[in-house]
C-alpha cells in the first residue's frame, strides 16, 4: 500500500523547526539572562532575581488567566482596569469603609484581609462574567467587549476612589504582597501555585480539553457536543478571577490601592502569553510557556532598568516584541498548515 | 486532435499534495469557440486542474501553451491577462456593493484616485444587457437571485475580455428555467468566439450543450472526444471505471432490525441566518438497526441540511425525530449525542478536526465520559488505551497518537473522525460524504468500516454525491431533490441511471 509508505515518509526525521519553536521562549530567556549577567553584574544577585520574580508575579497571575482567554482565540483588554477597580474594593473592605482611607497604621481594623481578598476576587469574577455573557449572548467580538470593559471598569474605579488612593493596611494584609516564606517572596509562591493549578486544569482536566477544542475549531467543538458558549464565558470568568487575585496581591505589595493601578497591563500580559507560545488564533499554548513568557518580559524590563534604559524605550521594545512574537506564530501556523 | 486550431493546451500536468497525488500527467486541449466539458468524479483532479489554469496553484510538472506560445500562470492576474477567467461554484462577489462595483472590482475606471462612476455604470449596463440581465448597474448584489449573481460573474468575466471562461458547476444552484437561460448565454458567448470549460455532474447537460469532453479519473486522462460520439452511459463508464466497480464490493445481507431513527415531516424554511441552506419540505424516512440507508441527491438537494437538522446542528421549523419509536427533543449536538446520534460532517477540516492538536485528543473529545475520573479529570492511561483500541480497529496509520492530526493523509484523518464517533458507541451514525477527497484505497477501507458498524447494530445513514458509493454501501436508498424526498429504492433494484432519474425528476414527473 502506497499509503503506508507515505505516512512513514511524512513522519520520518526529526522536526527541528517544531522543537525549536517549542523551546524558543526558554532558549531566548536563558540567552537574555546571560547577556544581562555579562553586561551588568548586579543582575544576577539573588536580591535582584527575587525582585524580578516579585514584579513578574502580578502580571504573571494575569497572564495565567489570559492564557485561558487566548486559547479560545479571545482577548481581554479590560484586565488593567478591572484590577484597579477590584483592588479599590478590596482596600475599602480591608479598611472597613472609606472614612479612614488615608490612615496608615494599626488603628483601623476593618473587615480583615480574608474578606478583602474575597471581595477583590468577587469583583473580578463578576466583571469577567459580564463580559463573557456579552460575548456569547450578544455576539459582540471579545476585542470590542473588553475594549468597552477597559473604559467601564476604569471609570468605575475612578468613581469609587473619588480621585485618591486608599492606603494603609494591617500587616496580615500586606504580608500577602511583601512577606516572604524563607527567602521566597509570597507573591512568587502565589504565582507559581496558581500556575501549577492552571497547568493541571488545562493538561489533565476535561475542562482543559474543552478549552483547547473550542479554541482550535469552535464549529468542530460544537458538533462534538461541547457547550461552546459556556466554555467561552468561563474563560472570561477565570480571567476575572486572576484579575481580582492580582489586584489583592498588588494592593498588599504597595500597601495601597489606586484608580490608575494596572494601566497598560493588558499589553505586558498579552505579550507574556504570546511570547510564551500561545497562539492568538486559539487552540495552541501552555501555561509553562506563559510562565516563561512572563519571566522573560520581567527580566527584559529589569535588565533595561539596570542598564539605565529609559522607560519610554522599554515601551517601544515591548510593542515591537509583541508584533514579532505574533509574526513568528503566524509563520509557525502556515508551516503547520503546509505539513 | 480533430480540431486543427488549438487555443489552449495543457500537457503532462502533474501536481501532488502531501498525502495525495492530485494530477499525474494530465492533458487538456481547448479549441477556440467551443464548449468543453471537464468531467470526473469528486477527487478525480478537476478542481486542481482548474486551479492551475486559474493561476491559483502551480503545477509540479507539465506545460501550458496559449495560442501556440508556452506560458506560465504564476498568479491569477497572469491568467486573467491572457483572458482565462474562472467562475467558481461559490461566487466571489461582495454582497454589499453594486453590480457595477463588482464587475469592475480592482479595475475601476477613472483616474488614479477617483472612480468614474458614470463610465463604470455605462460599461456595466452594456455588459449585463448583452447577457440579458435586466437590472440597474447600481443594484446591490445582495438583492439579486443566485442566477442573477451568476450573471454578474459572467459580466465580470466579459469585462476582462475573456478568451476562456471556466465555469465550475454553474448549474448546481439554479432552477430548470434558470439553467435554460444560462445555456442561452453560454451559446451566445460561444458564438462570440469565447471558449467555455464547463464542469458539471449533470451529464444530460453535457450532452445538451457541450461540443467536446475530457474525462479525468484519479488524476489521469481516461477519455476525451466529441460529445456527439458518446452516450451518457459511455461517459459514466469512463468516469467510474471498471476496476473501481470491482473494488466497491457491497455486503450480502443487511439483517436490519427495529427502526432506530425515524424522521417525520421535517420542514425548514429559509432563514435570514443562513440564506444559502436549502429549504426542507416534509422530509420523512427511517433507518433500522444494522441497516445502511443511503441518501442520494445533487448539490443543493438538502441532504446535508437534513443531517444537520436531525443532529441539532441547525434548527428546524416543524416535524419530529423519533429514536427507538420515542419522539425526542434535539436542540443541539449535545442533545443528539445524549440520544445516541452521531454526525460525521461533510467537511472534516472545517467541521470535525482540531488540525493542530494531537490525534489522541481529536479522537477522545466527544467520549470524555469514557475516560474521566470523578467526572473532572482525564485518566490518560484509559485515554491512551481507548485511542490505541480504535487505532487498531480502524487501521489508522500514524507515527504516534500524539502527532498532530493535520499531518495525516485525508483517509487517515477521516478514520480519526469516524473513530471519535465509534468511541461514543452511537445508536445512529450519520456520515456526510464519508470519503470526500480521500484515496481510492482508503475509500474502500471506509466502506468496510461502515459495513462493520452496521453489522454491530448501528443504524447508519450515508450521504454521498458519488452514486457508485451510494450503490456500494447502502442497503436502501432515499433520493432527495430541492429539499424533498423524491423516492426510495432497495439497493437490489437500484442502478445509477434509476437513481439519477429520481434525483433529477421534476415535480410534474413525480406526480405522474
């Protein structure tokens, strides 16, 4: 049978491009770290490295949520705004209201960090669900819904904060952003645990299969008996959950929540996910890639700061990187098509 | 050749795709001012040949000469420059633009920056009157009937000063009156010196309008000549080929059991949501356990629409579906699957496969209930053994179950889709064009799988545009035309000619 011969011929040989594409983010990260280590000795100090990781953990948490969204070929531009709004709500709960918003110290007890964290997550989940419903029920494209959400949640945050920050939390609150377990900052642990759980969900759970299927081919997913609208809505809820969690950790780290928090996060977060190899066309990507992508962006920004590169130039670099990463993805996709 | 004067000559054209040798040394000669039928079953290589002629694909080997000069057609623009224009089955018109804009799209008269609307409208008017389209050039294409849209396509081809117009299945979406009108236009074009390459499945049309024919089978020439010197039967013999008849063995006894699925009065009116779907009118039939029911019909007969309505993929307006004698309410594919109904859709790449994902996950996606733990997690060991089981059962040839399904040949891809549904252990499985675009060897394997399914007690509904296939696999055949069931016949009493008559019968003929 000629068929057999052809099939073996197709699969003979090692797919060098495929392997390279898979590990490209990791290779790029290691190369970048070597370059910075050579150019700037302070870069490799353990203090600096933990510092990088602490910074990465917030955008990293958002990037985990964004991975679910992008796997379904969606996008969420509202995360920075949603994070600011959720952070303010958490802060208000922690302070027991708005009257003591500027009191820094131990005088104000409020409702405790537990309720504050819960409130942040609830705001995030509700915001995500609203957007998910708008996308699936009203059939408005994710780009438009979340572009609207970006404005709505920022407005809500500004309205809620009435212009100023809410600062000064109890030590058990700020521990979640500033504390350490051994030498490891708490946010880093939260980030890595969340990444592990998300990895399990995508890789080993029925739910993960459904996310990949819906992203890979929504019509085929529907004809395979999947509830496509439910899956799409759920990824925005997950995104909202991580926006809420990120908001809580960020406010704890800064000991303050403000309405302008998270501005421009959507770009950093989407860049992290895309650089990590998740395809904007949906259906392809891993949490491992997203973790690497997040660290890569963090290392890049940190290295540039250490080398006194202007933050304006950093923005330019991130913008260029996101376009190049997508170009690479498009190229890889056309190769997959041809294969 | 009999004609001394050759306008267009293709010699030894070969083209391979990963997994399929589409063309293997094909010749085609077109004389000036002739209507030339290009014939062959689905997958014979017609569309690849036409794409090469349209400049959409490049041949691996072979030469093309036009008016005696060797030419290459690297782009559609190059083909158009020579005057070779293709009118595809799916029109390429922009629905929200006017007739005039569509006719001159990309070549608008006027200066570099501004359109010359009055000139565009006047030229368009001349073109559409020439072929008898009584509309204003400023009409939106959206507001035209399918036949009128086709006339706009023809006007566009004329505006490019075409020498050769390729028409791919031009009559498939037309009513009989519209076909007559189209044929008048085609004859007129011929009289103006234009050559037409006419692709159709309706062989009576070949006899009626074409001068010469070329038949392809499995990427090779199997016959060419004057239409006046051949009969429909002769063309069918060339298209089908004796050895294929020998390959397509049917099974002996069906041993059909109880009625597994019955459809009663299924009706679907035209919806704004999906205007191109065929309306279904009072479609009724049943299929028994262990039986293979074939549904035959031309393109647009409503076969796929019927399958999708039963499966809950599209809504329907009235009628009901019964499974094991009980009426069931199927509103989505999920509901259908719960009731034990599966559908292998007609377009496996668009509607069935997750091309960039592994064979393993493609195969198991509908049967996660069989491989999960606590309803939440996937037991990968169970999954692997399930996939391996079906890999052996269906003889799916692959390097590893973790390889991307997009890298398999068409036949093996189709087996993965079939395996997905078998893994669900369905009561009823609907297969829509189960062997479209796959090799002849794989076709035979898929047919044997359908037999195997029926033997295990599954009620199989097989939809196919290829009559030899319907005749080979089905125990009983229902024919459809324009959204209605037009007849039913047992396989033993069916012939291609009989089925073709049932599929093309007009309403008056049916009443008689």
